[in-house]
C-alpha cells in the first residue's frame, strides 16, 4: 500500500490496556524519523455504527507531544474497535497508523 507521508514518521509500538473494565489507556512512541515538531492525534471508533471520536484526555511527554490517551467509560463491544493515529508537522507530511483491535483481547 502507498502511504502519504515521510517514511518512518508514523507512530510505533501502539498498544492499549483496559483497567477496571471502564478505563482504557493507549500509548505509542513517536516515529523514529518524525520531525521534532510532530504532534499526534488519536481517533477511535468502537464499531461501524458509531462515530469516530478523538481522544479527550491525552498523555503528554516533556515536550508536550501527545504520546498516549486515557479513555473513560469504555464499553467493550463484540466488534473490533478501529484506532487511527495521525500526525501533523509544519515541515512534512506524517504517515498515519491504524489498526483494528479486539478489545477483549487486550
């Protein structure tokens, strides 16, 4: 597949963990070749019927870059949830990362 954006700029090591049934914590690392000013944004969709929602509570690193998200009041559906992380930089196009995840498996 052809991805728009600079090679090596997409996030890496994306993972999500569910705590106490209702809290979900997703984290990632900046792409190794992403420009220093890259900011990342996480969207997710619980099922095909639901709207895509942006993270409401980002976890930031010391440079104020979004490196994770805490979701509250998560309900686990039977369908795979869709996660999309895109990035923006004034210097270059950033590749997006997306994944379908079975929430009950994480």
